[in-house]
C-alpha cells in the first residue's frame, strides 16, 4: 500500500485515478479547491482535503502533502484566463514541487500534455499559448529538481472507456482519460519510470509493455 496525494483531485483524470488506486489498496488524499466537491472525491474511496494550492505557499502546501509517499499533479486552471493559467499551471505547480522537496515526498508524477516543452510551437496569438508556456516552465522545473519525477504526455483527451492499451507517440492523436489514469497508476508502482517522459496516444500495446519500452 502507498499513500498518494493527488493535486486537482476533482478533475476527470484525478477522479478516475483515485478510484484505481483505492481499488488496489492505496491510501489516497485528493486535494481540492471547492468544498462542494468533497462528496464526489469521497465516492472514489479517497479522502478529500480542501486546500487551494493557487493561494498557498510552498510551506503551506508541504503541510498538506507531508506524510505521503507520492504526489500526482493533475490540476489545471482550465484555460480562458491567462493570468490564472500561469498562476495554477506554472506557479502553483512549481510551489508544489518545492513543497515536495521540503517535506521529502520525492516521488512526483506530472500529468502534462503531448507536445509540451520550450519548443511547443504554439503561436503567441493562440489562446492555448499561456497554457503551453506554463506547462513548459513547470515541466522544466520538475526535470531540474531533486524529485523522482515522471512526466506523462497524453494527447487529446476523450471520455472513452479504458482499454488498458496505448502507443508511444510524438504525433498527436487521442487517448481516453481512463487510460491516462491507468498509466499514472502503473507508473506510481514502477521505480524504473523515474526520470522518464512518456508521450502516448491510444494504441494496441498493453500499458506495461509500453512502459517497458520507455524504461528499457
């Protein structure tokens, strides 16, 4: 059994992941901003903690995540407001990484997106630009940290059921949120995925085999 903290615990991927993790016996704390979402989180078997990481310092976040063995960042501002996108997807994510180091929760899984990075290629006049910039900064901070990180890069998300199969790909496609949750769950149990970036789309290869290819 592991103790896992999920930041952004009411997101679709986070709710699916919490259910997978609690189903296999892990102890999950889902960190959420809105008290109205407590019941949804608890329905997955996770414990809900109301804490708005957008407005907490690294020290305050450390108090929330301390005592866990791993952190999954699955939060996001949801687009639409560039200032808030930077505040959540970049700044709060970075403070959470710093908090993890403060409290020695070294395992950190980041849910990013396929194509993220300094060379994301999104034009400045695109509404997606702030998100692309924010994720690039957060991912680079994670890579340069002392954390035992894994960065997941799923492509365009769908609500299709989980298949348990994916494909490594730098080319964009689709992937179900349920399969992203399955990938995150498997990564959390595999130390050999530490220090790896996993770009993936829907495919025909079992997740474990794809992770073998990434780590091999």
